């Protein structure tokens, strides 16, 4: 079972598993929130190995029905409210419901049904922010700084508790910032690509010198597959792209690829509590499981920009409706203050 498989990473993972293993069978459970999109799964509609179920992981009765209908061997949980800015500006309620309560519902269901493995997709954000030096290891203290990260940290503790106290076979991966096809244009890279394509201002928070460690989504999928199949129960793995760079350098590279002017950049009011730097130490997964990222950042970013160029109808539809109100709420005033109108 893959949860959240109509979203960005979950959808890429479903495709990765079906492409890699002829005998893979996936039941894809997704509540289809604003971030879930059946259009992203259109190419899988005819594949008999893929079954889609619209359901909420936080509903015990809906989950019971899914487990009843499908012989679930393992659960990989991607389902989440995943955007820091929404957790700050829209509210933390949905984050607590899905990212914390939903995880406990899944853990209980796995225990009751004797599911062989539960894999929680967590994030480097649970560790908080780094200073000028060093990288996060799996032993770094858990110090989340925003509501999204706090709920993901809460889930990690629940997963650990299910393993320790009930003996559930559970593992956790904590990955750095992903990019690639089908990412919702609220996150940095797709937002900057689609804004630049439409010659709209690019809202860079604060000085833009915050650092993120970027990984191409397919490399993350390969790491999850390795952990799912070969990790020991109770183990936690960091996954990073080993490419930590400033936001401003990422934005400038996107503009260069598209041949757009740097005058599109607007420095807007910073995100509250903004984590300054993330960087992952992925030594454990390299040594234990032999995983390493295969995609160089530059080529992967080129391919991602090309994907958005080729999939205008996908992101234009995604940017209609609720997105417009969200964008105005988050960026309208800040862009006006920075000297440019929003869309
Ligand atoms: P996303 O927002 O693109 O997708 C989330 C999916 O979960 C959507 O399809 C949504 O409909 C679904 N969902 C939300 N609430 C649900 C619920 N209650 N029940 C069932 N489905 C629900 O997110 P993403 O970027 O693909 O992230 C996937 C996972 O990876 C998340 O758990 C996130 O914390 C983690 N993660 C993301 C990144 C990143 O850079 N995007 C990095 C590290 C970890
Ligand atoms: P984001 O993609 O939201 O991921 P996360 O907050 O999980 O790291 O943001 C990546 C970085 O880009 C982060 O430092 C915030 C910054 N950012 C901007 O400067 N402008 C934007 O419009 C967005 C969405 C993000």
C-alpha cells in the first residue's frame, strides 16, 4: 500500500515500483486534497497492477475497509500535509489530523492486520536548522521549528513507539528537499519555474541565502525501495542529494535555463522561523544499503524545467481555483510591498 500516491513523491514512487518490478502490485490510497491529482496518475489507469482508492488515512473505518479489500504486505506512508507555508499561514489543524493522527491510524491497522512492514516517509525538517557548519545525522536532536516539521516529528515518535512497545516492524526515512516532475507549484522549484514561464515575479524569502540540500525525486524513490526491502526493523535513514546550495542560486539557475532576466526576482518578507540551512549526512544508507544518488543536480534541474515546459496543461489546471486564493493570501501583500503585483 502506498498512501499519498496522487501527490508528488508518492506518485513518482508508484511509477518507480511498477517500472522496476514486473510483479509489483500497488494499492494507492489518497484523500485527494488540493495536492492530490488523478491527472498525475493518468498513464497508470490501464495498468492492472495499480488500484486507486480515495480514502483518508486519519479515518479508522476507511482504512479498515481498504485493509479488508486488499492483502497488504507493506505500507509506505507518503500521505501528509506537506507545505511549511500552509502550516504557518492556513493553520496547523489539517497537519495534526493527517501527519499525526493519520499515522497512528495506519500503525494500529498494521499491527491488527499483521502487516509485515511500515515505512514512514519523514523529512530532514524534523532536525530543525543547522548553523554554518555540519550536517544532520540520524543521531542529531529532533528540534522542529515550524508546525509542519513538528507534526512530522510527532509522527516519527509514534512510529518509534509502535516499534518499541508493540514490536511492529517499522522503519523511517528522512529525506532532504525533492524536486522533479509532478511537484505542486507551491514549493520553491516548481513555483519559480511556472512564475518565470509566465514572466511573473519570483518571490524569494528574505536574503535568499538559506541553504537546502536538493535531491532528484527518482533518487529518493530508489532509496525508499532499498530501505523497504533491506533495512532492519526500527532503523532510521537519512537521505540527501549531497547538493546543498542557496535558494538564490537555484532561482538564478532556473532563470538561466529559461533565458529569463534576473529582474524577475523579488526579495519579499521572510518566512517566520525560517530554517537557515539543511544538509544531510547520508553515510548510514550508503554503508548499510549501498544507495547513492545517481542524478547530478544540473541535469536533473534541466529535465525538470523541460517537464514543466512540456506539461503546461497540468500546471495551469493545478494553478486555477483554490490556488489563486492561496497565492494571493501568501504573496499578495509581500509582493506589493516588494514593488510588484501578484498574478
Ligand atoms: P504532496 O503534498 O505533493 O502530496 C501529499 C499527498 O497526500 C497528496 O496526494 C494528498 O492528497 C495526500 N493526502 C493528504 N492528506 C491525506 C489524508 N488524510 N489521507 C490520504 N491522503 C492524504 O507531498 P510530497 O511532496 O509528495 O511529500 C510526500 C511525503 O514526503 C510527505 O510525507 C512529506 O512530509 C515527505 N517529504 C517531502 C519532501 C519534499 O521535498 N517534498 C522532502 C522530505 C519528505
Ligand atoms: P519549500 O520548497 O517550501 O521547502 P521547505 O520549506 O520544505 O524547505 O522552500 C524551499 C526554500 O525556498 C525555503 O528556504 C523557503 C524558500 N522559498 C522562497 O524563498 N520563496 C518561495 O516562494 C517558496 C515557496 C520557498
